[in-house]
């Protein structure tokens, strides 16, 4: 019964509401910023390499790695596989499209997060809850958003990531359905707990080390597999675009079509417009908010255009036919086994461990910021210790639950976050546009951009930029 309700809500959200909000909102931001995701590509790389003046604060690169750690996770492997198996190869096109359009939304929400960020004992913090309260002066809505994020990332996505991680071991002979998931879940929960008790600095250190390593290794293996099957590439592209625009097939079964599967998994993967990444963006020390907005555009590109495409092309060039029965980890494992032999399942297991682990701690970094918002400050050590224990326990429990139900719950709560965040950033977007103009004017004058709130006529008081 509960599962049916979740499925019904999901069908309504992803068949109509979210597609309209995300696509139209993303297009609006794309045109208002004059295609910032393409036009300022060089500036994106310049911004991500900038280091804090004191050498100790959170850098743009570290903030990028935390948001990428959450984005580049099991959704890039399991999610893409699920989209291919249930929606067909055309899903890839719709994942690309939602990422390209959505990156403009990512720019706006992260720029706003920087403008409205708050000062804390160990640096800055912020996110949608903070610009909802700071600009709209709507504390109840800000708290609702914080609760939704905690439920989505602290519960839904972390339970799902834990389940997906242990499921990659299902092809091994030692795997026992009754005991292995719980053993793996316990180990993962313990390691994540160790990182959490080390505080935000330990989380930043772990993600900034693991994310670049795992991303580069994964893409290199994908390139090797595609090169090994290079003759199939023209046919793969033809199938992607043919299926993507097969309107008879799309509208014949819309809720299970390549459009819906591509958008759902693309949104789950890159999260542009959802309101999650701004929580990491606000922690970076930069001298202009636009810099962190540009960095988050790069994060969406890394996530979908690089990592998701890597999974898709690895699977599609293997010759293994996708099916509902192979949906998830089995399809990826079958594809890599056919191409790389016995090394394939081992590689995907290692990749899943790293991807899922960084997703877990990246998600909990977001949860931290929303807990701080609800309390108005960082809670005491006793509360935080209890929270870390509960967060670790949730990861343990998630390892043994049903994936279908976890996907459904996570999709609903993430959809609710988007329904709040997108209208808010559409309303507040004018400040991001003014900040972008201010940034470009200073750049053209040969100056290093430096931001002041009065330069964009910001009516609200902020902790920074005064």
C-alpha cells in the first residue's frame, strides 16, 4: 500500500511537475545568464584553482569535491544502469539535456548561497534554508526545506547508497542474501562514523583526496572499453538519438519512457536545482560569489557529461542487451565481465565502494548544515555525537532493505526539495544575475573581481560582503 502511494506521487511529480519546473527554469536561467555554462568555461577552471588567502579556509576546490562527492555516487553507476534497462538508450540524451540546462540553475543557486552565507566558528556555511530565511524572511519554509533535505540525504539517499554498495557483492560466491548485506552495512557504517567524529575538516580531506582519484580512474577504464569496441560507437549514437525522439514509444508508456527515466536519473545524479550543492558552495572562501557559482557548473559537467556518460558508454558498447531483470548493478557487471573478463566485476566493486563512500559522507556534510540552520547554531557535542551514531545506524539498516522502495522515497523527497528551491531561486535570481554582471564588468576592466553587497543593491543584511 505504502509503495503504491509512493509510486503514484512519483508518477505525478516526474511526469509533469518537475519536468516543467526544471526544464523551463533551467532554460530561463540559461538565457538570462547568456549561456553562462558555455560562455564562461575558462572562468570555471580559473575559479576552481583559486586558493583561500589564509591557506586554511575551505577552498573552491574542496567545496567542489564535497558537492561532486554527493553527486558522483552510486547514481552514476546504478542510476544510469537502471535508466538504460528501464528506459532504453534514449535515456542518455535526456540525462545530457537535463544536465546542460540544469547547470545554469546550479550556477544561480550556488551564487545565492554564497551571497547569503553565514559566519560560523569554523568558517562559513549556508544553502537554500539560509537564503530562504535571509531574503524571503520565511523561517517556517526554511525549516521545512531543511527537514526535507535531512530526510532525503540523511535517510533516503544514504540508505540507498548503502544498499547499492553491498549489492555489487551479489555476484561473488561468498555472498549470502541473509547475512552479507548486514555485514557490509556494519563495516561501512563504522568507517563513515569514524569520518563524522573527525568533523567537517576530515570529511573535506577525505573527499578532496578520493573524488579526483576515483573519477579519473573510472573515466580511463570507460575510454579503454569504448576504444576496444570503437566500431560499435556510430551505432550507439544513432540508437541514442533515434530512441530519444521515438515519440510513439515515449508517449505510449510515458511514465516508463526514456524521457522520464533519463530525467529522473539525471536529476538524481547531478541534483541541479534541487538545493543540495549550495550547502557545500556556501562553505568556500572566495572574493566573489559568482566564482562558486561557476565552480558548481563544472561539478554538473563532471557528474553527468563525464561520469554518467562513462557508465552509459561502457554498458552500451559491451554488446550486453539491457533488460528489466539486469536493472542496476547486474547490468554494469555483466557488461564489464564481457569486455574485461574477471577484472570487470572487481573494478566495478572497487568503484562502487569509493563512489558510495564519498556519497555517504558528502550527503551528511549537507545534513550538518541543515541541522545548524534548524538550531540556529552548531549544536553541542552530545547532540552531534548522538546524530552521528544515528546517521551511521541508518547506513547499516539501508544495506538490507528493498532498493525499489528506497528509490521511490528518495525520488519523492528530492522532488519536494526541488518544488521549494526552484521557485525561490527564480524569484531571487535577479541578485545572481546582477552579481554575474558585476563580476564580468570587473573582469573586462582587468581587475580581480571583488564583491560588495551594495554593488547589486542587495536589500538584505548579510554576514559577508559588507
